[in-house]
C-alpha cells in the first residue's frame, strides 16, 4: 500500500504531466504532437527527482530523445523544480516472451503461442520541420540538396535511385523527409513510404512469422504489395541490414520492382555503396545505377549558418556572438550535436534564469566540449602565440608591459579561456602568477579588438586554426 507522501507525489507528477502535454501540443502543433509526443506515457517511479516516460518503439524513443529531451526537462522543472532528470525509454504495450528466429541473423519478437498477429506495414511519420526551405546549403551538401530537389520534382524522374551517404547527424534524414514533403505537395494522391532499413527488416520478419503461424502467404504478399505499390519509397540507414541474408533478398527484389516500374527510390547509409560491408554486391550494383551523392562534414561557415537558422526557431533566446563562435569552432562532429548543444544552453538558461554568456556556455557544455575538443594545453598556446608574434615563450609570462608583448599575452589568455577547461585563476597562474581579473580583462579586450581590428582578428583566427588542427 502506498504511503500518503507517495500518493501525493504521484498526484503532483500527474498534474505536471498534464500541463506539460498541453504545452507541447500548443508549441509543436497537433500533427507533430499526435505523431511523436502523444504516445508517451508517464511511468511510475520511486525516484523523487526523476521523471520516466515510455514510448512503444525504439525508433520513436530515439527521435523524442534527440528532439525533445531538453525541452521536456525544462517543462517539468517549470512545474516541479525538484526534478533533475527526464528519462525516455522504450516499453512495448505487450511484452514479447520469446524470440522466433527466421534465419541465422534475422529475428523479431514472437507472439504468444496460438496468436497470429496481423502485421502493420505503415510509413514512419514525417517530421514537418524537415523541408527544403529549412535545409542550410553550402558546398559540402549542395550536390545532395540539388539531387534531392530534382528527385522530388513532378514528371518522369531524371534518375532513380538516389543514394545519400554521410556520417550520422549531417542531414541525410532531413533531405529524405524534405523529398517526401515536396513530392506529396506536387502529387497529393501519391503513395509515399518512408522507413528505416531496420523497420523494413522488422516488418519483413513479422510477415514471415505470420505466414508460418497462419500457414498462408497472405501476409508476405501484403508486405510486398504495400512496398511495391509506393510511388516514392525512402529507406534510411541501409547499413543496419548488413549481414541479414533473407532481409537483403527481399530488399533486392523490392528495389528491383520499384526501379523497373520507373518509380522513385531514395536510400541512405553512413558510407558510400562500395564501403557497405555485409551488403550484397547485387544491391550495391543496383544502387550504382542511380545517383550517389555524399554530404561532407559541415565546415565552419556552414556550422555558423546552421546555428543562426536554429536560433531563429528559438524565440526569446538571446545567444551572444562569442557563444555562437564557441559552438561553431568546437563542435565539429555533426549538425545534430551542434543543434543539441545550442538547445542545451538555451534550456539551462531558461531553467536557471541566468543570462547566456561565454562562461555560462562553457560551464553548461563542459562535458560536451571536453568530449569533442582536441586537447590543447596552455603551454601549446603560449608556444604557438610566441612563434606567431616572434617572441620567446618566457616573454608571455614576464612582467613586461610593452604593447608588443602585452597584446600577444592577452591573445594567449583569450585562447586559453576559449580552448581549455582551465579556470581563470589557473590561467592567470600560467601567465606569471597573474590575478584572475587580469585574465577577464584580457578576454574582454581581445573580444572588443576582434570586432574593430582586422589584424588582431586575423591573428586569432590563424592561431585557432593551428591549435585546433
């Protein structure tokens, strides 16, 4: 029997959850809310500072984590300040007690004995934010972007399939959703199917299992007809069916039927077709009949543009230029990581009521920055600065105040604050035992000069490039 305190806490959490859901629906819109957020369920927990939410599939769980985890934490803390974490997990509505092996490497949860499930072969919902107008274009992704727009145009497709490849989080999925949205707008009655390769495998295995239970080919025929009837078929993350022999067999026949019928096919993966280990040669060969377009890692200019575009979607967020510069320079792995860092800073500022500054950003993103940065030491910074300005490293820690020494010293302190996780007093000690207020003054002075003095700004940029590799 639950204690009175436990029941009261559950009541407070339930009320907070109702308000959070209302806010999410108002801000996200009915369509996005119904597709992704409405299925979330509040899970009972004894943890007083943690909220647990459950979704019915791993795919939905990952999507909500990537797009809404920080927002959910902010919403809950606005109602319940004691909350410190929101955990989003996958919990099936009906647990699967066993695994039925369809082949050596392909498996899916089995239904309880005597129950023949009717598989559902549905398209994964499209994200309404992922449209062409919201995709930031530069040289690293222009070919892929133009190819995606061309494939979505009405009329006879100029090529098919389109194969997009890049590292994770660099825009493949955005372009695939954008193709589907644009094609739907031009062809309202068209049949469009978008799914991950993992979902393709799961649905195929479910159809095979149902066929075995019913002793009928009805389910496998329904699966095949559903996919092959698509006017536009989009399969994301092909690498996930590597080594899955029977799934690849069906996948080959599916894409062969789509291409033979002159329909549109889009496939993505994390590497080029020839680099897909475990994918059959005949699939690679068929993919090569179309257009292969890669998306390179975003360069600095693109990272800046993406941050500005993302910032426009965060009304009321006041993020200064030096913080945007920090993110653009330090988070280079993927667009998803970059957007996540910006979301985190804005969410923490909202939760704490603090103003977003460079120090606040470094403090908030400490673990993120340590994980992505090339480890730069203050000694390396001093050496690079002294070489650049034709000084001796000892000059930077000396008491000399001549401008030819003082300005490079300030630049070195600025770089130490920006490129390391050392505290202000630690930085001061490394520069001849100076006070932390001297470091603060140096950082602010260089920030001012970068806006007004091209020579100083150029020197800082060159040193940043050299030190960050």
